C-alpha cells in the first residue's frame, strides 16, 4: 500500500481586537468538512501569532467537547497552556474529552511562552526561557503519568463485593519536583485510546529531546528542504535514543494554504517533501471560517490521492489508529 502522509488542519478561532470571531456553527461546519475529507485531525488554536491581542468566543477544550458531539471519526486536539492550567486539572480535562469523543481527543502543548500570559496567573514577571522549558517538561511528565495511573481494567465497580477498583492496577504518581507536587491518581477512568494524543508545537532545538521523548505528534514550521530533512532525521534519531520506535513520533510540517494557490503545484510540493522523508505529513493552517479549506479539500486532496499519498478514508475509530498508533480495543 505504501507510506501514507498524515494530514491535520489547524483552525485559528481567534480574531483581532474589534473583529467578530467565528460562530460555533461556522467552526463545526469546517470540522465536519475536514471529516468528510478523511483528514486525520483538527487542531483548535485560539491565539494570534506574535503576541497580538486577540479575542475568541470559545475556550479551546470546551469547544472540542462540543465538536465531539457533532462529529464521529476525526481527531480533535485542543491547544491548552501549561501556564493557564494546573497539570492535574489539565490531565483530568483531556481524559474526560477522550471519553466524550470515544478516543479522538488530544492536547496541543506549546514550548513557547505566550507574551504576558503569566501575568494573568499570579506570575507577572513570567518565566525565563530555561525555567519555562524545565517547567513544561516536568508538567508534561506529570500529565502523562496521571493518564497512565490506571490499568484499562482497574475499575470494577463491584457493588456486591464493595470493590471500586483493583488496588494493584492503580498507581499513585506521588510526584515531587522542581515546580509541582502532585500525588494522584487521576479521578477519571483510563482513556479509550490508553492516553490522549500529545502534540508539541513551538519547538526550538533545545526542546528536541523533550519532544522526542514524550510527543506523539511534533508540529514544525516550514523550512528549506535540507534543513527540514535534517530536523526530521534528528528528531527520529533522538526518539530511538530515548528507547522509542521512531515511527511512534509523527513529524508534521506547518503550511499555510490560500484558495488562490494552484492545487497541482501545492500537491506537488507536499509530495516532494513527504516522499523525501522530510516529514510524515502536514498541518494546514487556516482561519476557522476560511474558504481555503474547501480549496484544499476539493483541489489538493484529489491530487494527493491520485498519487497514492493519502488514504481514502479512516482505518479505525480512534485518533491513534488514524496516526498509525493503534492500541488494543480499536475497531
């Protein structure tokens, strides 16, 4: 069958100050359009680049919960800040989202500190770059540890025998670190896909070890071919060094798409990058109500499918199966 590229669509639901943001109906229509096209996942972002002031009608994880009720197969990732949330609450929120979506949820975490964000959370001076990196690495380790705190069959709900769970199948995290202290366990059942998918974005070279060790999906900005190929190979090498299967880390390249672009040209450039193994696929960055998604779905995807580079439909029911990371119990 050959190697197939993975495709995500990143929808920016933010709007500049003074402008009206997209409605839920508009966002849902875009996500359903992406689902009909068989795209792996949608990533909900709600901040404008460069620290510009922005507004949004929705908080991303709340929006994903609503989108899960109007979709069936497409993966749904929400961007959520490590500054704005405590790790226990964030782990619980995404575990709940995975149950609501029947195994289609994921967390997009950024390794870049948003300007001024910490000032809203009792940290007006923010964090140094090094502190932010160490804090984020510790935070991710806590979240993943909490997600893995219950075995799949740990909860028995045996009313007659008076047993809520099998004690030997539950593990306390008991984390005491530089920035956080979290006992655990998480008070949500294990995720339908074992753990929600973790995507990391906003990486610089010092973040590569963290990403290679922890991420399921790595989102990287577009670069000239040689630099992109070197970066891709380095991340795979570091994943192997950390004891992981390199193919368990999917490296997606961020690309913008305009409805005015020639579909065959765009598809050809994507095909060259993918076939040269400079990436495992692409994250198409779009405004939430842009007609560019229609242009991509109607113009570029047929070109990729004709070339045998993108699958015709979903092969499973959970996001991990869409990414070739299927777990036991998928159908």
